[in-house]
C-alpha cells in the first residue's frame, strides 16, 4: 500500500496463549492498514509464558528494529511490567481510547499492552489505531518523558545527580582519554576473539551507513549484532560513514549526502539527484521537506537514505513545530533529519530552549528510527558558543552535529570540524561538514579533521576527482 500514511511504521506484535486470538486479529487488521507488522509469536493457543514474548517485543523496540510494540496477554498488566524492564521501553497497559491517547500524548509510550480478557476485538483495534497515530509534542510532556528515560540503567546516576544535587544545572560531558580509548579497543578485540570473530577478519575500505565503525573495526548495523554488544554492557552506538584522523575512506561516496536545497528545485531536479545517488551509492540525498515523498519513491529498494531539513534555514522556529515537521517527514519516508538550532537563543544564553529544540527532534527521530543531525551554523558562532551547542546536542542525544546550512556567511572550515569532533566524537556522535565543499581536496581535508559525513551539492565532482586518486595499503 504505497499511498498509505502508515506504511513507513513498523510494529512488533506478540502475545501469550491467552492473547493469541486477539493478536491474530490485530495482525490482519494492522497489516491491512499498511503497517509493517513483525509477528513475534506465540503461534498457537498452547500454554506459554507471557514474559518471554513481552521481552522479545520490547527488545525489538529497544534496539530500534521496529517503531512500536504491541503485546497481548490476559490482562495486559504482566506484559507491561516485563517490557518496562528493557532499557528505552515505555510500555503502557491501555483499556480504552482515553488511556491510549494519554499514553502517547503525555508519556510517549512505545509499547502498548492489551488484556484480551478485558478488551473486545473492535475496541482493541481502535485502541491500537489511536496509540499508533498519536504523537507526543508538548514541551512539558517531552521533558517529563526524558526524566523517565533517565531512569534507565545507563542514566540512573545522572538522574540522581540532577534531581538531588543540582536540579537546574546542565550535566558535564565527561572526556575520554587516549588511554581509555586504547583499553576499550583492546577489550573489544578480546570480546570479538572470544566470540569467534577475529579483528583481522572484519575489514573494509570504508564504513557505510549500514555499519558500526570504531577504531577501524567495522560491524554490520544489524539488530543481532547490536544486541550482542548491549549484552556486553554497551548502551550507545555511533553510526559513522567514514573514518577520522588521517584516513580517507576509499569509498568516499558513502560519506556524502548528495544535496539539492535550492528554492528553485523542480521535480526534475529531484529525480536527477536521486538517479545520481543510485549510480554513485551516496549515503543519502538531502532535499527540502516537500520533496521527501518523491525522493522516497525514487530511492525505494536502494541503500540510499532520504534526508531532509527541519527549521531550515534560520532555525527560528518553535521547538514544537520542528518536532512536528520532523515526524511528518519521517512518516513520508525520511530516514535522516538535519535540523537547525535556534541560533539566536544560543547567542542569548538560553541553553534550555536550545536543548528542548534539539531534544524534540531527536525524540522524533528515535521514535521513527531516523538519524538526527544538528546544524549549529558555525559561521555565526564564537568558539565558546560552538562548544556549548555541541554539548547540548550530546545531552539531547542527537546522532550528529553539522557545521552549516550552506545559506550562512560561509560553510564548513577545518578548524570548526576539528573543534566539533573533539567535543562530540568521544561521546559517540558523528560530525557532518557542509557548505563550500566543492572538491575532493576539500572533502579529504574535512575527513582528516574528523568529519564522518559530508553535505555537498558537488558530489559528482568529488567522486570524479577521487577516482583519479590511487589508493594503496
């Protein structure tokens, strides 16, 4: 159903024996509505244990494999308790339309649990529809949801410090020394070897958007792989599309967001850059929001993502509008969101507004399994403001920081990329350099400075020049 407003959303659906019949009904109903539904069992009415199926569904939500989860048991209570044991899951047991709407609007719940013994088939369908189509956008609700998130295993200490010691102060970003990084790399090597994967076996000329990359180790961005590392204690992953330092990826195309954001862009222009992206296998095409649906159709079935911009180019939009804009774009097929911060608020010292600005979009991306990039527009900022902006992006759990819109006084500089990289890369974020990157030499310098993604309208020229270079090991 390519024209369905729901076809981009994916759902993990599970049940025990008591919820099996209702699960089968919901599976047919939601699939018919255009949702992508993954049936996690059980597959008969034979007695089983509900915690097992609630766990399976919750883990798929936690790892980002799906957007939402639905679990059905006799009352819905036990499955909610089980699912909420999994980090990143906010499960709500709903028994009418009001609780379903409240669970999403106020609590941004991502797992719905239903009681087959309490809820009829028609009502269950309506509850599921309300749950899946309602968004959490109000700032006060998002702030409270963040307080819930901070209670996860990875954030309990931070939450305790913030609420008991310094409730009004921004937490510090802890630095990681080179010795720390060396020890981490050694430990990863040991763990890989213990699982039968030798570091020397994991190779590649470059990292692409389907890989997790660190210290030269490349792993497929696969849910099973991520779960394996989470079991080892890892609770955050950085998805990088190139390597920093002095290494330039041989397949530089996977570092490039092929960009066309001119106000005069036509349908023909968008089709052309999508064709170019398919040919060169760029990481994404970056288009204006009105062209997301077209680009998604043009790139369907390819490895090229659709990227769009939010709050562009001034950044002077309300946080709630940016969050809604991001959610709309994700529903229409965007897999990456480049949002512009409120530059004036940052320069005015209103870091709380900037944090809310970023966090609303970051949350939308998290809910929609999209990548969030934060444009800080370095051309307008002092170094101190650049550092603050980067720290706010880290705090708001973005995936990348980005230098420029391309509409400011100037674009990316090596110095800005180096500064941003120093702040965010130890915390697992990538750096996107954009604006004024018009040659392979420009791209090489940005990557050497620490950029892991490049925004460029000159992608074809960069590729042509890069292919005249001979690489050697």
